[in-house]
C-alpha cells in the first residue's frame, strides 16, 4: 500500500507505517545524528513497544533505519520502553526500560520495570545485554532512564512512582556503564499531590544551572481544557555530584500548545543543547491512524536559559536551509473585520510576523489556517491563544498563555501538513500542536476582529520538499 500523504509531514520525523510516541536515544554518534522512538510497527495504535530508528546529517532530513530493539526477552517481554543513548569507545549504548506485566495482567498495578542495556558496534544492529538496574523496593513504576557522563562517572535519572503515588526522579551512578550501583538518591519529587508519576525525566546543565525536565501525569487542569492533565515542564536548580539538587525556580511549562510530550535533550555536534518531543498527547485524536501511521516529533529546538531562569527554545538554525520562494509581507494596517490572504495552500511553510502591539486595538488579531486553526493575540484578556476546531475529527480545544508585555510581538510559525509550531519573541514562549485541515483547506490569512491591528512586517517561505 502506498503512503497516504494527506497528513504526512515533509520536514518532521514520522514513521511511514505504525505508531510513534516518545523520542528515545537522541544522540550525535560517529558523525551522524541518531533518533530512536517508541514504536509499534504492526499497527498505528500503541502496542508492544519497539525502538524505531532514523539517522540524519542535519536533524532535518531523516533516513529510516531498521528497528533497533524488539521486545521478547524475559525482562522486556511486554515492551522496550523509553530511554536514552550514550556513545563510548566507538560503541553506541541504548539504555531502556524492560517492561513486563506480572501474571499476564494488563493494568497499572501489575507493572514491573527494570533498566536494561543494548550495545552496537555499527550504530544499526544492537545486542541486548539484559538488566542493569532492577526495580528498587517500594517502586512499581520505574522507567525512562536518561544517562550522561560527568566528573568521571556515568549517571542515570529514572522516573518513578512510589507507594504514596508521588512522582519523583531517582539518580543512580556507575564507573563502567554495565555495573550500576543499586543505591540511589532521590533527586526531586513532586509537591503536587495529584501528580503520581514523572515520566521521561531528563537532567542536564544549561547556562550555569541544572535543568530537570519531565512529563508529569495527573496534574490538574487549570483554566483550559483537560489537555493539561498530562503535560511537560521543568525545574531549574543547582547540582554537583553527590550533592542534593537545590531548586532555584519552581515548575514552568516548556510548551503551551496542545500536543507536546516526553521531550528529550541531547548535544549537537557543536555543543548546542537540542530538544525534541512527541507532538501528540496520549488522549489526542489521531486522524492519520486511518492512514496506517501515527505520531511525529517536534522540530529540533535549541535551548538556552535566560536570566530569569526561563528556558528559551528556538528552532535550530539548520531549518533555514529549507527556505524557498521568499515573499515579503509589507507593513499593513488591518482594519476592523478584514483579512489578508498570505497563501492559498500553506501546507509546508514558515511564516514570520511582527505585530505592533502598541498600535493595535483589535479585540483579536493573528492568523488563520483554513477554518480550523486560529493563532491570535487576545487583547481583551491579554493572552496568546491557539484554538483548533475540526468537527470531522472530534477536535475542538484551545490553549492560552500570558501575552508578553513587549511593544512588538514577533511570531515565527512552522506549518507541516499536520503540525503547527509557533515561536514567540525569539523563543520566549512556544506552542506546538497537530492540525488536520478539513477538506485540505490550507488557506493562510491574517485577521483582525473589531478595531484595527498593525503589522510592522512579515515574511513567508515555502518549505516543501519531495517525499517519496
Ligand atoms: C511516556 C511513556 C513512558 C514509557 C513510554 C511507553 O509517553 O508512557 O513513560 O516509557 O511512554 O511507550
């Protein structure tokens, strides 16, 4: 069967067939970027987890590789769950969670998880070496190892859920990668009683701080819909080996869109800290499932920490190499209830807009993709909002965050068939979500409702490239 291209992205990593969730084992190794991912190759639904694999020279053009890990051994018979990669003495090591359901049950209370390793000489074929850390006493959920090297030791953070249902992160260490010390330190723990698990932890230096990144489960929704029951976020603090982690900045969200989960970071060949996430949520509707595939990664984003302890996330520079057919959008005033056509078929593109906030009194102004998506400045409520409305796919929701108090608002948006990623004021806020334009209506327009809005300037680029 040939690939149905209606929703298939041009410049994001997605499987041609089967299911994808979390990014795993992101690494630059032996001259290539490797991305692995949670994968069910036999259907577009979640199932016994494999590790899919792709390689790239630039983190944008991906080449699919054979499946790297398949479940089936005693300790991973029900799934090779999420994890990370390290490169050591020319070999590629994958650390992952061996997942089994005790007594053949398939529910949360019967989960048994251990940390396992597989090693490769050629970066393509992996040999499993079994369990390196058994499940510690008192923790049932114990998964998603992230490993790194620092100060003469290898370190591993693992997400865990204790008997009191408190999400937390455990820290282990070793000197030789295979013999891990069973003793652990509790690096950080939730203060929110509702949060029973911290999935996919990451722990890394940024600026002169250490970031703890994770995906909490159980967090109560705030003033928007149920979609932030599961979300992503980070803590900022100070850490040195064998010292406690001192938190200096409490929980912040990393992305304000509807679909952003399980981000993982790694170092690019030049030392930039890059993050990619799964651009879906567990409870999202996934219309591409009918086409035999589901799930894609976000764009790779470069992370830096600002002076206020906030992560700034910008699309990697390499993306500029995709720009074609540049079109300048001149300075314009959109008068009350008008719109401006930017492109009739904006399926794969980049859009930059600079709005003059001081001279825009419209109630709402921003851009539309077809009838389904609006991204706008909500002047009345001083918010930025991304709203989706696709009745055909039972999708109707919106998410908002504070409108920055700047004179101008710079928006950089990327559309790629079934995704939209918006970067505000050079990465101070980001919104990521999947989009499913009904009847393939990708008309891209600017709009202003009640009163006027002033656009200082804008640019549009086509980013389309052939997919076979
Ligand atoms: C996060 C997660 C991980 C787990 C994996 C299973 O999305 O639930 O905790 O390892 O997905 O596919």
